[in-house]
């Protein structure tokens, strides 16, 4: 491959496809010079493209590109000067080129096309399959048409570059907006997570000194009213080996008591019993849907439209427990709300574990017979 006197651009300024304006110019060149073929050729490191062509055979007419190995234009690009050949077959550098051998190029004339910086990046070439003595008038006409092609090329290249610059700026702006939106969403999520952590920490501190079941129920009652805005909470407990599920209630407007509010069986079709039995959260999006899936829900809780039951895991005590939080209006049981209820159940489990173990220890101490000491 013949080297050029300057660095070729990485890509041609126009794509490898027909351009209506350059095709018209190539056809005009053919008509004015009465030649078989005219090409507007742009050359880059990746190859050569033909935005304008007249008389170009297939498959090149469709492809509108060729590898540099087929180029007859590198000498023009290297010198920046026209190349005029009566018979290319007599030129020692071109006679064995694919253009001469495969495309039957004999007579050949080419004028350089420069970009806006004055660098030759292409040619306007004409060729025929017979030798030709190019007249001064022929070359003057070709020179004038090459100047027209160069102006058109510079204009279109600048226009394309401007569109690409606008598109690049738009892509950058969109990327920046998406980054900002992601950062904002991450910030909001972090703030929400921090709020949930503060809420749960407050609950944990409130439950830590609890010594009795009533203490636990009072903490649950305060927490579900604010910040959860719930109207009712149920705490269920099933002793080891028992199928009964004792349920205590904390209802808005009624002080919590240790009186059992209702009794369920672990096998009942109730969200609280299901959460205890299967050890998983059980959401109830609406009372109508909940009663269809859980018939025992009709018994309790009264006045709750939306509910979420979660298992209460006890660390040391062997009983099984669960917590149900209910709202008087329809609520979206989204991930943050579910996470808060799950955390509530976890901390209730810690407190209930201590309360049950303490009560068991006290019962054990009361049942122990006095120790006699012999004199």
C-alpha cells in the first residue's frame, strides 16, 4: 500500500452510502467529460467510501466502499496534486492494482478533495476503459467540479459533525440526568432506610426494659399507633406441643390488657396462625380478599381492612409466636412497610423471649420445695 504524506483520519467524514447530491455531481461529471465512470471518493484508515458514483459496477455500487488495497487514489492523497494518466496499464505503480485488473480502468484522472483544514482526504476521479489524451479543457472542467465537490464535502462534513456534537451533548445530558436521578433515588432510599432504622431503634429501646407481657403489649400498642398508624395489633403465642394459639390484642382507644382476646388453632386459616405455623410474612391486601383466602379472619381482627402478619422468632424459649398489624384503611404493603413490621416482630421476639424465660424461672422457683438444714 502506498503511504500518504499525512495521517489519514480514522473514519471517513461521510458514511458508506449513496448521497443524492454527490451522485448528481458524479453523473454531471460523466456527462460533461463524456467518460464511463466518475467517483467521489473519501479515504480513511478503515478504507474508502463512495458517497457519489456514476458507472460504478456491482457489488461496489451497492456497497459504496472498498478496502484501501483497491485504491488508486493514495498517490493523489500523498502529494495533494492531481494525477492524470492516459493509460494506467503503463504506470508501474498502478498497472497491477485491482482497479486496473478487476475494474478495467485504463484512462484515469483524479483531483484531490480537501477538508476544512486543507488536508486531502478524498478525490474526484474519472476513468474509462480506453486510453485517452486528457485535454486542458477536460482538466479545467474536472478541477472546477472537484472544487464544487470539496465545498459540498466540507459543508456536509461540518453539518454531520455538528449533528454528532449535538447528539453527543444530548447523550451526555441524558446520562447526567439519569445519574442525578439515580443518586437522588439512592439518597431518598438511604434516608428512608435511616428513618426505618431510627424507628426500629426507638422500638428496641422501648422494649428493652420490658419484664412482663403487659409491658410488651404496651410497647406494641404505642409503636403501631405511631409511627405505623395502625388500628390494631395481635400477638399470638403457642406453647410447645400445643395446637392452641392464644391471642392478645392492642386496639386503638383501648388500653392493652393481658386478657386473652381470642383463641385460634395453629391449623386455622388465619394470617396470624399461618405466619406462626409456616414462619413467613403473610400479607392481606384487603379484608374481602383476606376473608376469601383466610375464612377465620372474619373472627378477628375487627375493623382492620389491610393487615400484615409476621412470625415472631424466640431465641431461647421453645414457644412459637406471631404478630399481626392491621390498618383501618387500605394500605400499600410495600417493601419498606413490610420491613418495618418484620423488624418490629424481630424485636418483639427478643422481648417476649426474656419475658417468657423470666416467667418460667419464677414458676420454677415457686414450685421448688424448701431446703431443710439438719442441726
